[in-house]
C-alpha cells in the first residue's frame, strides 16, 4: 500500500501538510493542496478511515435522520447532503425515523450513542423534548432542517410566507375563486407544515378581502395520485375554482392531470401553482414556489462542516438561519380572462 510519506515526497511537502490537505482539517494553501491531491491520485493513495479516526478522534461519518426515504423531497435534500459531504471526504449513515416509538428509542438511545458519527443532521423532523435532550447529550454538532427547535442549530423555511407568495401570485392574476389542496390530518405531522401553508393561503385571501370557503379545500397525501383525486373533487363541484394552489408540486402535477382528464385547459380554464421546485416542474410547465431542496441539503452539510471546524478551533458555532425560496412562473398560471 502507498504510504502518506510517499505522497509527501512526490508532492514535495511535509506529511503534516498531506494530512491537512486530504482531511480538510487545518489551513493549506491552494497550491499545496493541488500538489497533494495530484500526487495522491497518481499514486493511488487513499486515506485510511481507521487510521484517520485514530489520529483525529473523528469517524468522518455524519448521521442523517430522515422521516421518509421514498418521498422525492426528502431524497432530494438527502442527495444535497451526501454530495456536499462526499466532496469533503465524509460518509453518511442513514437512520429512518418512523412514528414507531420503540424504533425511535433505539435510534436515540442506542445507535447514535455508539460513537460512529461526528455529527447529526435531522431532515424535517419535529423531535420531542426527550429526543432533543438525547441529541444534546451526545455532545456532537446537530443541524436540523425545518425547525424551529430552540435547543438545536436550525435551518428553517417560513412556510406561511411561502404559501402567501403562491396565493398572492394567483390573486395578482385576478383569481378570486381559488381552491387549496392541503393535507389530511395523518400527513400533518412534524412542524405541521401543511397547516402553516393553509394559514398562509387563508391570510392572503383575507388580506384581499376574500372570504375563505371550506368547499374550496380538499385534503390529500402529498402525492401525484392524491392531488389528482383532490382536484377531481374540486373541479366536479358546482361553482368550480378558476385556480388551484396545491401545498406541494407533486399534488399540483396531479391537479394538472385531473384538469386535462376533465377537459379543462391549463392555464386558459384553470391556473395551478405548487410548492417545492420539483424536478418534473419544468416538464409540466408548472408555476411553483421553489424552496431549493437540493440546496437545503448542501447548506445543512456546510453548516455541519462549519460546526466541526468551529469545534476544532474552539470558535463559536455558525448559526444558520432562514432558507430561501423563490416564485418561478411558468405556463400553468395566467391572468383570469375578462
């Protein structure tokens, strides 16, 4: 096996510089880093995880807590985390947190206490007080996406503001009969994001002097199929809406398909807007409020790395703040005729 001394000799630097350059810990000039990386690549040198761990006290592994692995949003955030951490030589270990209390107890009281991770990132999970205490007791950096949690460093999205922006876009186009596809109670968990988006929707209507109509609300399950069924219900009622605001892009895509199935033209007969920034949005020409899920993951990873470096330097931990969002206007919304 190629040794670190050989890499140092070929690169013309010290072994300490090689260690800093390949571990990402400590300052190394860009020129020296490039020489080390080129030498390591030419020699086929790979940092030994076990040796690195013994020398640094680090596993170079981050635990990621996620509620769903089969949902587009969570997998996209996870992809952002993984790619950003891999660029810095870190692995990730996934922990899928279900609603099962026993399984959650095992994750917090057993798996995370084995000393196999350097930090923890929690994606869109509303952690209980006891679970939060368990994380704090680990004495490791913890970054939470989708907070707020007063005891943890959090990256948050203002879901009320996101929904207001989507609804105000429809109002600016002259729509007044606006329906909302939200969530059934069983899907309104972890920070009650669907409730917050419904609140933003209703606040925007109230500010425009429009009375909220219960008949223009339909619950679904944040899937394309669920959005399809909900839109069928809304469009089949007397006095159908001229616009639909769906609390996710996948439900909005379902609404587009339902409108087409019923013979309505989008956007001539019906405007549709969603939230998320789904990769299929451009294909369906869907107007959306993009909350940059890939970027959320990358920012969480950057915050984690900053926290680890701050711990090394005994500097104050970087405190992330609110996550950005942006209205992306495409072809699924238009001004109300007449």
